[in-house]
């Protein structure tokens, strides 16, 4: 889960609650679902949280949530935006694999103090989460003054007063502003949008060069992927691309998404005007990532300015601050939280969750709330998510637990009862009960037991195989349990004998069933002592057969893990279900064992009624 | 006649003329006094001896008594000094005489009071006179101190005086003495032989009745015996059994199902988006062989896909993530047993379920991780859920508070959390029963409509999960999970672990 470093002093400053002690802040944050993990070296809180509220990946977002929690803010907030002066032209050369782009201009932002650091952290955390390690969405932030638009107007011609959206006071009432396409804007704005432009396009990997961040040499995109540390890290994302994504201004290539920005447009603490651009595989995803960045910069005093994204067949205005709407019933809120609330309570709680809300009274049929969701929220898919927000605003830990008045009859599966009974019998016979891993490797499971995969003996089945294991030691699911017992004995040769051991456990092998895996419970036991013999193992089987009232026969057989002439099939009620014998000296020596081992293994279900 | 050796020895050492104390018999026979006492009573039961009891007063000098024995009694020393000072002629100043007698502190009063009592002289207005006829050599109390030190008896009156003066302590004890009866004498005259001491009680002895006449040799019962090789239920298994007992007691029924399962049941049914970071091979064990299941329930597949793409309900939204049936067909070792919950809730496992229901499992799950002290590639997940018409967060809290209190974990706190498949969701925190530390003890929530509606469930279901190993480490204080689980386990560790009940 993401961990975000948040400076408590900045939190106090941004919330306006200078009086809050560190401990009070920690408690308040726990209530939001942010768990204090420890202090960083710089004295920042390290907060861990689940990746639903990505808007809280920065100190600005955390502060916003706290202000709602403290009651300092209420209802939905959507920043005003100025009309677009910049256009991102989407060229037809853009790689098919990464067709979408979005962005925003932010002016007058103050990145001094911790603000730049916080912005960089937010960018990284968004990459790691919603951006799926930049595959789904990648963010580039640039110093706008370093970018030369194709038909740039001088700065003083810029529209200086923010153009208001239709509804002015958005915190107080729901907005009716769905349209973001260019058509909804006046002709002047369209002119302005055309005045500066940059281009999102595809480039020859070995074509144009640029100087990437943290570098001082001109490199082609392909060279960046092999020569620059950041390039090496993200090279995999572009493996199948014929053309690489790139963003150009009049001076040339300045951004190589999703890998790295150019050094020319690098953002510093002194940068005041920023270009935010995002590319990705899903428009909604990058739009939301862009919104989260814009909200954070808004909290740093920035003014958001629209950008026109000009696709081949459609112009759209970004950032997309359109709000979403959910209808939730009063009854659902009460039944989920298990408490009675008035309509005013609910409206107050919704406001404190940062949501816009209006109630609709349907008389007999109860009350509904029409809830408006701010555009930085990515997690509200269904009205239950609104109910959760109400619960958080109320304080879940203020709810009093009650044992549900629901009566049911408990019980265990037959197999689980049988397993326990067989285990008890084995323990009664003096076997140490074992609990081994189900995962192993081919050497342990077959080779070192003298066995090969695909042979028609106990344990000889083909294994279910892990596609991409981390560890060479755990690559397959064991096909039988005896190798686990022998491995444990190998690790305990320094311990006192006898070491009679047993396991009632799981084993599986491939078959032609629906999942392709036949799973079974298996009973394995070993008598391990200086005078262990076939008779000892057989004797134990006899006890088990007697206890579970089954008929046991042991016709002679052969098995590569056992000594010929001292090996038998375990036949229970006429069906061959396992093997019993003296373990072959080659297997013993292979496992550094200096005592004989008599062992058996058979299917647990053979003992079932 | 035959007697056990210990009795025979006592019989032979005892006398008919005079009772012999046990202590004397012990040194005469070379047996312990308690053995002799036991033998004497056995012999008395046979009528061969009489055991008598006397109360004996043991007199011992106190530290003060010892000192006076060495230095002389204070009054005697005072008399000697008084004579030296000529007090037998005429009274002398008391102060000078006390100094000469080297008396100080409490000894002064002791000296003066006994001086007069014993007639060594008189004391009047600070002057001291001495009686020239007094004889310190014949002071009975001084003599008695010496006799006590030598272990000789003393006169009762003197003893009482000394006791009053705290110069001696008197301990009374019972002394048993043994004397032969006439039968005893007769038996000895007729001849008595020792029966043999027996090491092991045998079936033959029991059958023949020989046991009644034999003597059993004493064992050193305090010595440790060799510890037998024994079997024991594995501590983690025993913990699983305990958890199952608790859950069955709370009305939960057990689930079972495949370890290798389709991603559909493991992830898609749980409304986990297909591009969720936990669905990469870095976190889950995808199988290469087999790699795909043949069949998935077609209707359910369609409903689940629709939930992912479009959401459920009037204004529900889906994910903005890709979704393919191919991915749903992939076979994994399950990363959680919630796949079983999905199979049961859908009706796939045991047919359609009507509320109310409670189900649980304590089964293995698999995570592609690095093995270390607190992480295993496979571990047991405790999974449980409750299905009912109306369930609230309070019901969830009440159920889990009850469950954890069974393991001594109180004060459960609920941290609002996010899971793709539950809403509201909570991480559960509790206080470690031993260290008092607040630690995460589980994850819980109410299943989302996007999970339940495709499964055809139209009531509420709350669920929770917890690693069994975590519970064990909490309740047992284990530090390295590899000691417990897997082939690296030390068999002595398993043998020595306290049982779970």
C-alpha cells in the first residue's frame, strides 16, 4: 500500500490548525484511514493508506480532507478555470498503444518551501497507483516559460481575469456543467486556444535528440532507454512500440512520455507557471490523475487554465472537472451504519465528506439524497461508496458493536473432521505431526526421491507448475508428501532419534479436469529409527485400517523410492490408494540420513465412509 | 520367619531391657532415621516391638548465653571488681567498679539486678558493698551454662531462670524409642531372615502373591527419567483447530474448494479490476501448466464482466480497466480463500443459499513473495462471512469483537480501509495480549453490490480475513514463522512447543 511522507508543520499550516499536536494529528489521520507508520529522517509523518483516495497522495490533499473532517470546509469544491490559451495537437503519428493525452496550465503557483517536493511525490505516487507504474498513465510537469508555442502571443495579451464557469459558488450548490467540448465555449476562447500549441506525436526511436532530466548529453529516445537510468527503468513499457510517444514545441522534443522529461523545461522552486501533460491508455484515468494534480496546485495558490486537446476528429477542453452524481437512500445509510439519523444529520455528514448533496423527500417511500462527487474522486462507483463516506464522516469507531441477532448452525466438513481424526490416530502412534509447504521444486519432489515425473507410481504425476516463481526452491506444487517428510528429516539429522513423523496434507497433480489439476489430501508417515523396518510401517497401517474400519491389503509392488521386495501397494477396500515400504538407501544417503526409514503414503479419502 | 531387611536390622539392634531411641538405632543399623521409624512401626504392627514416645527438652545457649559462658556472668564480674576495689571493707562508688568490671550498656542493669538477687552484696544510693562470704565459684547459673554447652543435663529450676534471662532456648520434641516385646525376643530366638529387596514389580509376583512379602527397593524419585519419543499435533494445526472450534461455536459452517482455481473465482468475481497491481505475477502464483480452465459458468461470467465494465445499479460505474475472458480463465494458486466464499455465495459449491448463513474456512493461500521471518509463500487464511437480510457495520464489529476476544485480543479498533470487493471496509487493529502493542489483526467489510449482484445474492454479506500464522505469532510470541511452518522446521522446536487448547 502507498506510503506518503507528510510534513506535520505543513499540515498544520494548510489546515489552519496550528494548535494541533502531532499526536492529535495522528488520531485524526487514523480516522481518515491513514495509518501512521513512523517518522522519516526529515521529521515527516510516514502515512500508509489504501489506494482508494488517491487525492490524498499529497499533503495538500490530506489537508483538504482534514479541513472537511474538522468542519472548516463543507460541500463540494471545484476550482474555477481560465479559458484555454494552449492547445495540445494530437498528431496522427501518435502510437496506437498510447493514444490519449490530457493536461492543464497552472499559473501563479508557489513551489517554494516543501511544495515542489510534495508535487514530485504526488506525481510519483500517482504513477505507482492509478498510473499502473506509468503504463496506464504518465504525468509530465514543465516550466511553461521554457516552452515556445507555435504561434505564441506575448504574455501581456493573455486573458488576465479568470473566466467564470456558469455556477459561481460551487461549494454551496450543485453545478450543472457537463459540457467540456469546445463547442460550449465562446469564439474568443477558441481563438485563444489556437494561439499556442504543442504537439503530441510519435517519433522514430532513433530520430530526434533531446537532453533528458539529470543528464547533459543530447540523446535519441532509443538511446535514453539504454543509457539513462530512468530510461532503463521504464524501457519495458515501450518494448512493442514502433514509434515512441513524444511531445514537441517550436523548439523540438521536450517530453518523452512515459519515460522522462527534457531538461529544458525542468520545474524548479522558482517556477511560477506550469504545463501539466499526461499521456496514457485510458482517457478517464489520465483525466482523473490530472485533476488530482490540479487540485493540489490549486491549494498552492495556482490558477488553473484550460488546455484544448485537439484530437483528429474532436477538440476537448481539459482538465475535465465535470462532477458525477449518485443517488443514495436514507434507508440504506441507516441500515448499513446501524443507527438512526435525521435528514439534517445526513446532509451535514455528506458536506463534511466534501460532497455536494440535496435531499428529495418521497413521502412514504422515504428520502433520497442526490450526491455530487468532486472530480478528484476516483473511487465512487456506486451509492455504497457514498454510504461509506457518510460513515467515515460520522466516525466508524463511534459506532457501538452489537452481536447480530442471526441464528445459524455451525459445523465442519466431513473431510476436515476425517483429517483431524487420522491426525489424532497418527499422533497416538507416536508420530510428530508435520505441516509442510505445498510448494516445492522438481529436484526435491522427484529427482532426489529417485522418481521421475510422468511415471505411474504414487507421486509420479505431472506437477502443477508456477509460471514465474520468485524462488527456484518453490516452482511446483508437490505431487506427494513423502519428499517433504524426508526433507524435514534431512534438516534434523542432529536431533534425537526416533523421529517418527507424519503429515496429513495436500498434494496435487495435473489431470484433464476443468482446472487441469487433481487435488487430494494425502496421509504420509515415516518410522525413523535405528531398527525401522517394513513391519513397523505396515503395523501402523493396520492400526489405521482397524480404527477407520477399512479392509487393508498390501500386495507387493515396486516404487523407485523404496527397496524392491520390501515395497507394497496400499490397497484399501479393494482400491489401490498408496504405497508402503522401506525407503531406498540411495534416497537416504542423498538426504544424509544414517538411519533406516520405513514409510507409507495413501489418499485420505480412502478412509472416508 | 522372614522380614524385610530394614525391619530385620531394627529388630536386631533393639533391646528388650531398655527402649532405644530411633537416632541410636539409625546409627547402629546404618539406615536413615525415617527408614528406621517406618520399620519400627511395621514391626510394632507385627507385635515384635513396642514404640514409646517421650518428650525431650533440648536446651541451647543463646548468643548472650554463649558470651557469658566465655566472659563470665555480669554479676560475677561485678563481684570480682567490687572485691578488688575493697567493697568488702567499705562501700565504694558504683561507677568506678562498673568501669573496672568492663560493664556497659544493658549489661549494667543485668549485673546490678542479679548482684543483689544472688546475695553478692548490696547497692545503696550509688555505692556498692560486697559480701565477703559469697562464693562465685559455686554460682549455679554459671555452672549450668558450661553443662549445657557440654550437653549435660541441668536442674529444671536453673533452666527456668536461664530461660527467663534469655540465656537459653528450650525446644521440646518427641523422641521415639523402640523396645523388643516378648514376641520379638521369641522371634529372634527362633531366627529371622531378611527378605530380598525387589527392583521391579512383576506379573509373576502379582500372580503368586509374592508381592506381599517382598521389599521394594527405594528409587530416587526426584531424578529425571528419559523423555519418551512422543507424537504431538503441530502447533499451527492445533491453532487452526482452535480457530475452527471457536467459529463452529459461533454458528459458522466450514467451506472447502480448489487451491488451483481460475482467476475468475479468485479475482474477477471479487470485482478486482484486471489491471489491479495485485493481479500481476509479482504478487500471485499464476500457473504455466495448466494455464487455463476449460469452462466458466457462462451466465455468471457475463454478469461479472458487466459489473466490471458498467457497474451495477441505476447510477453505478464500472472500472476504466481492460477486461478479457482470457484473463479470467487463467489458473492461479489462490491468493486468498475468498474464492471459496465466491463459490459458495454463487450457489456453485452447495447450491443456492438463503439467508441467514455463516461460513468459514481455515485453508492455505499462496503469495509470490520472498520467504523471510514474517512472510511465507503459503500460509493459512482464516476466512469468514455472514449472510443476512440486513447487516450493519455494527453487526460486523460485534461479530469480530467476539471472535478476537476468544483469543485474548480485546479493544478491537476498526480503521476505515479500501478493498475493491468490500464497502465499507475496515482493517482491524487490536492490542497484543503480551506486549500491549497495537497491531493489525485482520481485514473486513461488507461485500459490494458489484460482487453480490452478479452472484445472485440480494441480501447483505459481511466478511473478514486474517492470516492464521499472525494469530499464532500473537498468541505464542513466535518470532520467526519459518521455525513453525515448512520443511525447515526444527523437530525439537515442534516437540518442545506448548500445546494449544
